C-alpha cells in the first residue's frame, strides 16, 4: 500500500534533509560522506519530484500571466 504524504510531511522531510546536509557541510565532513548522505536523503524525500501535468486551463492562465515554467 502506497502512503500519500501531506504537504506538511513533505516540507518537514525536506527541512530535515537540508538540516542534516547543512550540519555535515559546516562541520567539515568529507565530500564522500556528504554524497552518500545526500543520496540516501534523496531516496527518503522521493527526489526527483514527479510534477503532475498541468491542465489546459492552467497552461492558458499561466500563458496569459506570462508565468509558464516559472516557480511560485
């Protein structure tokens, strides 16, 4: 059974992953260990993220606002 995560859970996981990597970098861990941790954390937060395709209405409204492809 696939458990769907809420946005708050996703944000918490990303913040935790960033905190771990930031701590490793600022403490001067070697790049190999940081790379291994980053790889494990990427799996944990399910990166790369799969973006749901936009509906035609969303594409049209973005095109009118000239925001197609821009992040919010």
